């Protein structure tokens, strides 16, 4: 579970420090930088799995072009690319973790802080050399329950605190000088380096040290790596949602929405999924997985009003809702789930049902036994939206308002909490819920919350009742 993310120097996130609970809604107009936050999260997730150049090339807008790496770094006041970016991640990880050889190992510290510094090294076009990114520092250290219990303010924090274990305070990974040369030190999980001297890695390593750990000696490191790898940016695509599966397909829903039939066949919670879908479409009777033994294929089918329809005949909105329901019921769907504009493809009058389903993806809105106990990553949800209809369905505690700012030649973004909520501080700029609704609905800033609420209701009333079905 991601509890804090601090970013400086990535795209237009020049300096942001965000706290997260189990569910967070980032609200703001298009173009302010809501998606850049998701880009940063995905970048960190990719850095835990692959070389830095590969992860950077996958960031939205780059398409693998190393000559464009400078665009990942925040612009300075003079308009030039800055040299560095830095990330700080605080997270709760499982008490056991599975390595690449399917061996389960115990973790000594389950609350960790990871810091990573990167710098841009400009390429030489005359020599045919593209930009590259190097590590400036990398750190991983444990945090104790007593330390985080005062930091965490979100609702249901006790659910997360019961997963925090370990009393170690010495770092697992740190960057310091070694005989006049700065290196990254990798220490074992037992705290005494009984397994040998710490590994010393040069800053010129093509990948983060964290991305290379996979052994019993580095169980806490591996747990942090697995946590970051579990962060998913859901980009559900209609074509992927409609695809059948072979009998040996992966049985987990992908970030694009592939493998719905295989996932539902594995979890065997068809009745629960059908009950969810019935809140969206009247007359839904069942959701089934149909096996074709001859072709070795599995397809999804929905029956309503005594008539069955394959996934290929379902609307985009119905399929998105169906995918979220399967994910909500799947005990293996853990980690951070990011969704952009969940209202897309959904009839405005059905937005309350959609948001309720999205909230139910998070651990705090699911049964305590979800995710096989301490061996699984706590599940949380982060969405962004520009719709006042979505904001109206979210409690103030769960909202952050994305607002653009400009100083000199640089345009950045800040994320403001709602006044009086757990994220808000007395010395910090905050907003009111009414201000957010006013801004998103086009109302003037001086209008009262009641007036804005009326306007939001009028938006609902202006849309004729229709069905999302087929």
C-alpha cells in the first residue's frame, strides 16, 4: 500500500508531496497535470522491473525515443531542462514475499521508505548518442509502527497499521562514498550482514539496485520491489475486453482488460459479478463463462431478460463495469489500481453506481480476508476526474484538487486537500468542496455550495434516461 509519494522534477510535478489512504480521487480540469501523476507512478513501477532507459521510454509521450528523455525533467525558470528528479515512496508491504523461483520468504520490515534520485545526461547528436539517465542516489530504509502511526491520518488506518512489523532502523540500501567514489550499498535483510559484506554498486548501473534484488537475503527489498511492480494503471480497452481466452490463457485481468473470461472462470464468483452488473442494467440474470472444447476457447456471456449476449455484443460501458466487478471480486487483484476518468463510457445517471464499485476495489471497502491476509499487498484505488458528477459522489476526505500554477516560464501543478479533512494542515492552502464543484461545473467562485449542488443536480436532470445495455 502506497501511503506517501513525494516527487520533484518529473514533468510538471516540480514539487509535490502527497499522502494516500485506501481511496483517493484527484479532481481537476483537463490539462493541469492529473495524468502526469499517473505517469510518475507507472514510471516507478517500471523502474522496479527493467533498466532505466527502458522504463523511461515507456512513459506516455516518449514512445521509446531516448532523444526525448529531457522532456521527463521539469523545466527550470529559464525554460531549460533541469538536471535531476527525485522520488520518495513510503509503502506498507506484505509480511511474506514470493521470489522469481516461487519460493516464499519472510520479510523483516513491512513499512519501508524508498528514495531515488535521477539525473539527465545530455547526448551528443554529432556522435549519434542519445540522452541517458543516471542514478544520483538510491536509499531504502525501514519505518517502525510507532513512527508511522503518528504520520498516518487517513480513515481506516488501523487496517494498514496491523500489517506493519519490524523494529530495524538501519538502511537496507544507501548511497555514500567509498574510498572517494560515491556508490550504492546493498545490505542484507538480517541487519548484521552475516551473509557477507554489503554489495557496492556504481552509480552508472543501468538499472536501480532495487530492481535487481531477488533472494532470501534481501526479502524486505524484494517486498518493496513487488509492491511497486503491483501498481497498475488500468486503461481498459473495448477490443481487449471483448477478446475470448484460450484454456491456457493468463487468468488475471490485464491493465488493458484482457482475460476477463479466464479470470472469472478462476474466481468462480459469477453470481456476485451478476449482482454488481444488475445495479447498472435492469434485468441481468447471470454472467457466465462459456467453454468451447473444440476450439479450446472461453468466452464471456451475459443473460438478461432470458436472452444471452456474448462479450462482443456488449457496450463499452457495460464491459468496463464488468471488468471492475471481476477485479473487485478477485482476491489476487492487489496493489495500487490507478484509473483515469472512470466515468468515461458510463451514462451520467449511472455514475453513482460506477463510483461505488470503484470504491469497493479498495481494501477498506472489502472483506478483511480479501487478498489472503498478510501475504498479499493491501489494495487501494486512485482515480482522477474532471467531472463534478463524480466529485459529488466522493466524500471530502478522499478528494485532492489538482490546480495549475505558473511562475516565470514554468507551469506546474499542485494538489490541494479539502479544508477540514485529514490531509489539510493549518498552515497550508486548502479548498472547499463547493469550490471544487464550482470550478468543475463552470459556476462562478462566489456561488454557495447549495447553488452549486443544485447546478450539479440539474446536470443529471438534463440527461434523458437511457440504458447502457446493448
